[in-house]
C-alpha cells in the first residue's frame, strides 16, 4: 500500500515578510560597487546619466549600523515604505547619519528609493543651500517645520512674518540648512490645518520645492520653502 503522502506536492513556502526582504536588499545594496550592480534594485525618476555620475556608481563608505525606523503602508496603491537609519563611516572617524527608504510595490521585489539618498548623502541639497542661485529646485529631505525666527532676526527680512524649516538628513542630526516660509504661505496654512498631515515641529520625510529669495531684500538672500509637494518620498 503506498504511503498516503506519496506524490503529494510540497506545501508552499511561507511568504517572506516585506520588512525582512527590504532589510536584506538594503544591506546588499550598500555593499555593491557600481551602478550596474545597483540599477535593477533601485527606484528613481532621474536619468541613468545622472545616476552614473553619482555616488551610486562607486563603493559607498562602510555602513556601521542599520536601524529600522518606521514602516508606512499605502493600501490603495499597495505600497509599503520601509525607512531605515544608516550610520556611515566618515573620513574623520565619525558617523555620517542618514535616512534611507526601501519600497515594496504589491508583490514585486523591494527596491531602494535613491532620489532622497542623492539629495542628502549625495550632497545635492547641501550644494543648493551653500550659495544663492536663480534656479529653484525640488528636494526629497527630512524636515521640521514651524519654528519661529527669533534666532534669525538678521538672516531674513521681516522675521516676525515667517517660520523656520529645518532641513535634516535624520531626526537626531543637526540641520544641513534652514529654509523659511511665510506664516500666510501655503506651508503656513498647512500647519494651521489639522487635516493636512503636517504638524509644528514634526520630523517628516517630505518632497519640498525651494528657491533662493533674492527679491525681498537683495542684501539678505534666504532659502525659501515655497511648497511641500508631497508628505513622503514618492519620486
């Protein structure tokens, strides 16, 4: 008599938790040495020529520590965003603290969302904030909005009418730069609207449109946050 289990198909393997798969990918991604290796595992709106000239086309500094931050689920779009804190070794023996995002879409394999990584770790925003330019730009950064300008009275014209937006690479780091926005501006109105998703002092990954304001007082140009285009890093 044949065994009752004979010819019975093997039970399906249990699905891998998306968080485990995302973390595994991030660890492997950080150890890759070229854009060619990374390209199948990343998500970006930037052209391949831009990516090829970026830090993604070389070996990255050692990742000393990776810590799970938060997971955001968009059920409608079937997207799961996994945020991680990554401590990179810097050239001076210290830590370059960054935030990275791995996204899973439906049943697809996870991918590293690299546009915020290029804006922050890659230095695109820092370069923009270093000196006035006529060009405006959209950046995927960490922000904390709503601080008063009492410490920056000499930095911006009419500081009593403005709020401060700190631009960060991570919650527990010093700001890379400060941008400013009017209390009656679009962002100012968002802060007053409890349903907007933005709160005073909240640390949040956002997509922000900015420019250098050289009109209000040409002697005191300042970085101005014009709009929050998204309360996430969805490139």
